[in-house]
């Protein structure tokens, strides 16, 4: 900033009259004196030549009056040490600002910064030097360290007395709480702690008392519910009360789980019976209509438009038959023969069947990573149906193309078929409803296909897990128990 206030023309004139007085030289002295006047306790400034330098001896063009008063004469030369020479040379050679580290000379302790001043042709004609009295920094550091030490001692004393007072006030309520926790652990839910004050610990004791009241009420409710449902035996007096409450809760949860499974089974049975009744009534007339349409399609003298219409009608009847087959699958009893299946071969076969469909319909790339020798127990055709159905759903979810990956591995207990797509994905609400009857994300879907998949895997004592994020794709994980070695024929 300071170098921009100095006119290069004045420096060039001053260099011509460096040994005598000149108005340009006086102006330069005024400029560099301003540095000291505005920072009198810290800074001094001067201009040095960059030509005719002797080793360690620098010519002064103009120096702050502060320096002239300090030496009782006009400053014309300065003998610099290694730090001074190094920073001066670096600034002159690089045409940029540089500075020394802290150094000492016969006048004191300093830090000096240099800035090159250029003429209109871009040549460096002088260097502006500004000195900082580093002894002030050392005194400031000492003062700061003293203040920090005093502050640390004061804070330590305050903390000591506060902790001493706080611990004395705190320990009694803490002892009460520890005693109360021991009694609750022993099964005494009727314990009540004394409230010493309205502090945070006093409020904690109050909340503890509220907790014991709620625990006592919960235990009474659990006992009444267990007695009503007759889920546990009579309470043994030697059994701790807390263990009894946990046992009652586990029994109730197990009872609730069984109730949900029964409700699900009844719902599936009702859907299956309805599906079978409706499907059988609809399949026969559809078969007749499809037969006549196929006969009409073979006739000659039909326009292209008529042939197209008949083709569309046959296609829609085929779709209706596919839906009917899904309904019948729900109603079909578990008659599939359980057998040992080579899961690796089955996976390769499913990929071969769907690869052409994926490439031709949506330009989708199928990837696979199949672990060999993974054998499962179940129905081969049904498991193949599950994989094909999920693969097909993944292909249809990628409207703009993408990647569909099928992997197979085992975790020691189950074979894990993982099918991942990069399609539209699903929300948490859509995931919750997935696999229920008549719910589908496809425009013409019924949801029955995926529901059949869930039913097939349940019959094989496996499970299906689904992970998805909207707009990022979906991953299905199908877990099927591994076949045991001793079952091998």
C-alpha cells in the first residue's frame, strides 16, 4: 500500500541528485516519514537503490526523518546482515514483496519487509524497506503469557470451589437415586425418592418417582392381560418381580405374533378361494373367445386394420389369462414337490431367459455374479418363477434403460439371490404395501405376481427383503434355506 504513494519519477530524479538536496528527494522523505508518523512506536521506512551495491552495504535514497533524528545525521548507508541481504535479494529478483525473520543488529531487534518500485518501463529502480521493532512483539508475547497464566490460575480456583460446593450438594440426591435403582432392579416398583429441592437433580428424582409409578401400573396391566389370555403360568413367589414382568411381556408379544400370522393366513385363504371361484368362471368364456379370434385371424380377404384389431384382442386375452393364472396360483394348494436344486444353474438359466427381453425391449444390460455349488431345497419351477418375475419387474421399472444385476451367494444358512435395478425406485410407503393383493406400481398391473412370489418363498421357509430409494433403484434379496448334505440322493 505504501509503495503505491511513491512516484517513480521522484525516485529517478533523486537518484541523479542522491548526494545533494532536491525537491524530488524532499518529497520522498516526506512520503516515507508518513509511515513512522502514523505508526510512531513501531515503524520506520526508507528507499534503497538497487544498483552499485557493495557486499552488505546498501545506499539509502531517502529515509524517514525518524532515522535522521535517531542518528543525528542524514542516513545514507546501511550495513545489512545475512537475513537483511537475503530478503532484499529475494524481493529484487522476484519483483515481489518479501520479508526477513526476526534478526538483531547494533540498533535493536527487527523484522524488515521489502517492496520493489518499478518505473514506467517495468524495471525495478528502488526498494521500499519498512522496519518493525520486534522487541515490541516480544514484550506483547510476555504480557499475553502472563495474562494467560493469571487467567488459568483464577479459573482453576473458581472451578475447584464450584466443584467442591457442587459435589457436596449433589452427592446426597445421587445416593438416593442409586439406592432407588437397586430397589427397582430387585423388583420393588413402589419405591419413592425424597425431593430435596427444585434443581435438576431434584427434577431427576421426581421423574424417577413417576417412572416407578408407571412401571408398577405397567406390571399390573401385564399381569391382568396375561391372566386374561392365559399366556403364562402362575407367578412363582421366588421369581424376581422384574423377571416376571419381562416374561409376561415376551409371552404377550409371542401371542400377538401368532394372532397376526393367523389373520394373514385367513386373509390369504379368503383371497385364494375368491380367486379360484372367479378365475374358473372367467377362463372358459375367454378360451372360447380366443379360439374364435384365432380362427378369424386365419381368414383371407381381411384388411390390415382388421388383422391389427384381432391381434390386439388376442394380446389382451393373453394378458387376462396371465392374471387369471396368478389368481389360481394363490388358490393352488402346496402340492409342489420339494427337491434339491442347484441354485447356480437355476440363476444362469433365469438370466439366459431374460437377457434377450432386456436388450430388445429397453436396452438394459444384465450383469451377474454367481457363486458356484449353492444348493437349496424347494420347488425348482416355482423358484425359477420368482426370479423371472422379479427380473421382469426390474426391467419394466427402467423406462430409459440401465443396469440389472443378479448375484447369488450363501451365508452358511441361506442362499441369497440379490436382484438390483437402476429404475424409478419406491418410497417407504410404497415399500410397506409391496406384496399385498391388488397393489401394483405398473399401469396395467394387479400386484398378484409379486404376491405369488412372496407366497412361494414363504412355502420354502425363506423370506424376501426389499430396499429402495425413490429415483435411485430397487434391490430385492430372496433368502432360501440351503439344502443339507445328508438329504442328497
